[in-house]
């Protein structure tokens, strides 16, 4: 999946009538998250991503 496609898919998921988050805002937040990950060493970044995926899988199973 291209990064742009990833951004767009996330934007479609979070932009609801209740939240009203625009595509541009979503992309900016994701960009900032990637900037934070880039500042970490590889092990810490992958650990952070792994924890995020674990949390997401728990939400999917509910």
C-alpha cells in the first residue's frame, strides 16, 4: 500500500459526522506521528509500532 493510500484510508475511517476531521488534518497528524517515529532509534520505533498494532488488534476483536 502506498503511503498516500494509507493516509486516505485512515482519513475515510476517522472523518465521521461526529468527529468531522478533514483529510488534511488527518494527514498532518499522521505526518507528525511519522516524524516522532523517525526521531527514535529503530528498536524503539518498531516497539512503539508493535504496541500500537497490538492495541488495534484488541479493538478489532471487540
